[in-house]
């Protein structure tokens, strides 16, 4: 039995929704990977730690996000200070 136009539309919309989910998941994975690389690198290189901490302080404006990043910023500050003590 042939599918009705409405059934075809519903199937196409469902397929589009699945593709959008996959796209969003891919974007999220990329952000996680890039963030991990940037943080790891910054924690090893004091100048980059200083720059990343400054960027986060300047760019992260939502209070809930600032609270989430407070520990990381402190860790970056400590990594940046190691250069001054060496």
C-alpha cells in the first residue's frame, strides 16, 4: 500500500530531526575535544595559561558559568604563577 503524503512528510521530518541531533552531537564532541586540547596545553605553558584565564574572565559573563569555571581559572592562575617563580 502506498504511503500517504502526510506519512511521507512525517517520515521526512523524523529523518531531519535525527540528522539535526547527529549534527549537534558532532558539534558538541568537537567542542569537547578542542577544549581539552586548549586546557591541557595552557596548563603546561604559563603564558597560555595566563591568556586563557584572562579570556575566560572576560568572555564568560553568566554567573552560573563563572561558578562552573572558577576551579579551572584558579588552576590556570597557578600554572601561570609557576613561570614567575622559576
